C-alpha cells in the first residue's frame, strides 16, 4: 500500500444514463416504476505520494493553478492536461537535488487516473576531493539508491583538463516526465523512457582519461546493450552478469539512462471489483467501492521505473487501492444490485529477448440489476494508471 497518500480527485458530473423498472416485493401490489436518470462517479483521479512531507498543487489547463489543494474538478474534456507539482520546503530542502518537481499528465477517455510517486533525493555526500582522486583514484557510490544503484570510478592519475573545480560526487534520481496515457502505447512498437538521471560532479569537468559510471540494471538484463545519453551524445555498454553496466564518459554533466523496449502485445480485459446491493430511494443514492490504481507488476529497478513511466505513472511501488463514492438518481424506490467492473490492460514487453509484463488499471463501469432486469448504469473514468 502506498505511503504518505495524497488523494487528488478531478471529477465530472456527466457519465451516462440508464433506465430500469422495479416492482414491490408483493405480487398483488400495484407496479411502481422507477427510473435511473443519471449516474455520477469520479471521472479523473490523481494519486500522489512522496517519500517526504511535500506540499502539492494542481494546475489544470484552461483553469489555472490551485495551490495546496487535495481536490479539484473540471468538466471541460478539451482541457485535459494537468500539471501536478510537489515541493519540499523543509529546513534541509537545499540538500535535495529535486526539491521541486512537476509532472504533466495528459488525460483522455481512456487514461483517467495517474499514480505519481515523487521521489525526493538528497545530493550525495559521499564525495572525494579532485586532488585525492588524481593521486589515488576514487570509487564513489551514490547515497540514495531508491531509484538506482550507481558507482563512479576514477582511475589514478586522471586530471581535469578544462579548469573546472570541485569535488567528485554522484547522485542518481528520476527526472519528472510528461505522462501521455496508455492509448498512445500500441502493440508491435518500441517505446523509450529516460529511467535514471545521473548528476555527476563537478559539472562540466573534462578529463584526461575517461571515467567509468556503473549503473545496476538487474541480472535479468545480463548480456544486453544499454545506453546513456547527454543531449545528442550517446554512450553504450553491455550489462554484466552481476546486472551492472559500465559506461565510459569523457566529461561530467547530467547523464540519462535511456531504456527502450518493444511492446509485443496489449490485451484489454474487464474485472469485477465490487458487487453491491442498495435499497434505492427516490432521489440521490450513494454507494462506495474500492478501485485499483497504479501499475501492477513484480519488477524492480530500471524495469519498474520504465513500465511505470511509460504507462502513465511515475515512480516505483505504485499499485494500490482507494475508496471511491459514486451515486445515481432514481425516480422511485427498489432493491438495486450494482456491479462495478474495471478495465485492465496487460502489456507484454520484449527487450532483446527478455520478456516482462505489467498490468495497467483502467476505467470503471457500473451495471444495475433490478428484479432480474439489467441495464448499464454508467461508465466512469475513475481508475487507472
């Protein structure tokens, strides 16, 4: 279950209309007609978590920013871009490499929920003076390994040739991304994600000999080729048996680990997540259920960051459940059975022969049954990425 949960709900009133007829339980009583005129449920949802006590704000396209809110609403389906900003303002905020982060989410009829896990990472304090690295060499690891386990190795005698000064240090973090939603992810295509950013210090330094940057990709990718990017510059490496890849770089800045896999299949199914019985009355009738959010998989490390970022989420450990409340309007009374179903899409990925899967939770729909007669009671975004 996700920790430090912040729940931001963006709801629309209009969903769908269903009608049905119900009668009293005694056969000799006159028939009483009852009609559902509207079903209301959450359309767009954002689940935001963080590993520190951050504050959140939401900026809805065409509406503007709302600071410090935990909920917001809009019904203009053309204004579907939402920017979620998380900011850490603690006394030690200056020690974080990413104390303010913004993720842009693109909603649609199919992409209705984004799960965002803001990982705030402190700048590594495990540093080595440049003179010590030159005289003795250096083996430097990043302090915070929640995103990636990385190491910098400087060979003895390596010098900075362009006059840049500063200690050697390495911090691995996940830079925010724009989330486009899963209808953009189609089968039989390759998709690329920058999974890890490596902040290498001193920034801008150029070396007499190349410096090694090691990134742990996991043993499942042993023997596969991976790459680091710095603008248009690309450095490749092969993942070793221990899961680590060694990249040789001639200068420092922020290097980004780019990972691209092939989506070999995309299968959409529906799963029943709740079956409810409600004694409906004339007017508004509310009901509650728990929906699935996030991306479900058994991956870790680079592969976990890859599928979460690609499938409209952000971060690691994003699967969970939240409680939703929906309602329907009825013109009369009757015992009502409500079945809540949720779409899920199973993706199969292939990275040079290594296959892995992830489930992306989708939108919620309601079905109403009265006296053996069934009608569709509405379709909601409700849940998802």
